[in-house]
C-alpha cells in the first residue's frame, strides 16, 4: 500500500492520495492556526473504523441473504486529556440498519466485524476501549446471551 501526501497551502492542509487515485483533504483545527478545511488526521482513524466495519457487515449480511435498505453509523470518540500524543481512549459506534433484517443476524455481523475481522478496530483497541450498539429498524438489538 502506498499513500502520497501533498501540502496544499502555507498552513496545515494536505491532500492524501491512495495508489488507486482516491483522495481526502486533511487539515488542522483553527486552534493551530489552520482553516479547518479538511478532516483532521485523528478523525480519519474513526472514519476508517466506520468504513472497515461497514464493509465487513455488508459482506456478512449479503452472504446471509439479508436485505439492507439503509445503513449508517454514528461514531464518538474521546481522546486522552493532557497527554502528548493524545490517543483515542474511548470509542463508541452506533450501527443503524434498516430493512427486513433478522435482528440477531445483524447483531452477530456487527460483533464479528468489531471483535474479529475489522483491522482498524483491532489496531485502535491497542489503546482504546471500543464499544458498540446495534439498532435494526430503530430498535436496539442485544446479543442472544
């Protein structure tokens, strides 16, 4: 894997491009003198967690012939206060799936992703406590246990 970064202004804005030609813009926050015209690098980690787990979940549910009509996530994280570097210490992901889904299959797909398959989750869990909730058609789902 190869990523190229190019500085876009005289402050902190960068364009990161993958070897496939896909890109994102990153910037620091106004507190550092930046314009905030891009995703902050630490935010990209949480976005990566969402993308990684989302891909896993869709793959698992498609294999189980489950129909997903809508799928979105909310990811909240808390970083360590007063430390440099300030790592993620708490991350909570809310998964919202809609459609004629078996709620237990949806919960199991999320559990498998977050605890077994998602490489980003496994990377982050070295320092962060990661939790999740699953909602199917606006109803919270709990494990079979």
